[in-house]
């Protein structure tokens, strides 16, 4: 990436803190390209790649995939894009990922957006996303087969949105990911957002960060 010299903002925060939701808003208002590390990994599973099974197992357990896998996907997405400004959402999740990304790509983030939210609120959001996904699946199968009482429960939503994996994801966030935020904080690069509020209010705070640097 040394030739391309992309501008990168890391978007970090616990599971369900609203990273994906707010990134969609930032893209619309400020012209960044959104790269969710989790989405890239899930796409890799669906593409039937040789790493797919390993990634699937790790995501189901809420653990962090080896950094070389994630970094390769991010580099590829950056190189394939015409854009030069990127939101990297949900990465880096530990010190090893952070150090390897900086050394392999030579890219240092402009700043880090940190969505601060209580576990209680994040848990509520993830469980309700899971419920919504279940109902969408049921309605879809009812429309498709004309039978609400289908003989199978359609598989929808995210494999990691169950209470056991959600708790594991929280633990990984506290044990491994917070140290990345502390690292960038010590460099004065963290913009902390109160993410426990409704979506529109959170975006007001996000806008206040991006507006002065909008070019
Ligand atoms: N919602 C959003 N904002 C809200 C608000 N202000 N008020 C009320 N509701 C709000 O939002 C979650 C839900 O909450 C949605 O239903 C939304 O409508 C609602 P979302 O915007 O999706 O939150 P987000 O922070 O993106 O949550 P996500 O579940 O994606 O976070 P994770 O960090 O857990 O997921 P990610 O996809 O990044 O990673 C998944 C797994 O991939 C990891 O556990 C790990 O196993 C693996 N991974 C790696 O190994 N390495 C990586 O680098 C990245 C991922
Ligand atoms: Mg997300």
C-alpha cells in the first residue's frame, strides 16, 4: 500500500456498539469507503475459500482470526477501490493485529473513532438483531413455501448473535481490543463517542468529528 498511501480511520467499539450503522452514515455524508473486517471475513467464508472453515469456527467462538488473513483481505479491498479514504470497522482487535497492519502496510490511521457503549445496551441490541433476523427468515420461508409451519427453522442472521457467543465477544473485547484503544489514546488519536444514545444523536457527535476535516 506504500504507493497508494490511503487515508485510514479505524472505527472501534464493542460488539453491537453501532460501528456498522454509523459507518453507513459516514459513507453517505463524507465519501469514505467502508471496510468492515467482519464483513470481509464473512464474505471469505461464503466464497468457499480454503480458510473458510477455520474463519467460520473462529467467528462462531468469538475469537480473533489470525492477522495475516484479515490484513490480506483489507489490503485487497483497499487496492481494488478507486477511493483513497477508508473507514476500517472492527479492526485492529488486538495489539498483534495493530502492529502487523502498521508494519505490513506502512499505514498509520489518521485517527480512531471509539464507540463507547455499556455491555447491557450492546447485549440488548445484538439479541434484538437476532430476533429480527429470525422473524425475517420465518416470513421469507412462509412467502416462499406458503407455509408458516415450515419443517425447518430457516438459518438467518449471524452465527455469533447468541447469548453464549455474545458474552465471549465481550470478554475478547475487554481482554484484547481495549488495549488497542489505549495505545492510540496514548498517541492522542482517539475520538471517543457516547454510543449509548439513539442512532441520530450518535451521528450528530460523529458529524462533529468529521466536519472539520471534510475536504
Ligand atoms: N443499533 C445500532 N446503533 C444503535 C443505536 N444507537 N441505538 C439502538 N440500536 C442501535 O449495530 C448492532 C445492532 O444495534 C443493529 O441491529 C443496529 O440496528 C442496532 P451494528 O451497527 O451492527 O453494530 P456493530 O458495532 O457493527 O456490531 P457487530 O455485531 O458488527 O460488532 P462486532 O465487533 O462483534 O462484529 P464484527 O463483524 O466486527 O466481528 C465479528 C467477528 O469477526 C469477531 O467476533 C471475530 O471473531 C471476527 N473478526 C476478527 O477475527 N478479526 C477482525 O479484524 C474483525 C472481526
Ligand atoms: Mg459490524
